[in-house]
C-alpha cells in the first residue's frame, strides 16, 4: 500500500512540474502530521494532498479527503506558514490518481476546498 502511495506522489510531482508548479517540499513532516506536496503556482502557495488508488472499491480518491482531513490539512498549512514566517495567497489542491493494469489517470482538482 505504501508503494502505491509513493508511486502516486511521484506521478503527482511530475504532473505539477509539467503544469509549471515549483515543488518546494514533499512529505513535509510536522508533529501533527504530514503534507504530501507543497508547491508554488505563480504567487500562490499550494498545499497538495495526493490520493492514489488501484481501484474505486473504497470510493474515489477525492472522497478520502473528507471534512476531517481538510481541517487537518488547514492546520498543517497554518503551522507551515507560521514556521516559515510567510503569508502568501494559499490554495489547497487534491490530486486523485488511479493506477491500474491499463495505465494511470490523474485528476487535478484545483482549489479543492476553502482556505
């Protein structure tokens, strides 16, 4: 399971780079949790949650980013900004990645939820 998640995060980082994002950090760890990817999209700091699945048996990847997960991501983002002493425009994106025998499918949901 960890392997599929790592592969998904690698694909997500490649996807973001192709879209012109600058990757600032991957797997940014804090005492309260981890942010998958922190990236820069022009002047906006983007906190990216990556969800990878090999099937939709447990629902779509995006569905895993529920209200509880969103609240945690917001807290992690605030902690990051406090540590960095920065206050840029911020956005939360979710990358849903399906990996299966026929290849990969990436859905990039910009501004996935409110700041």
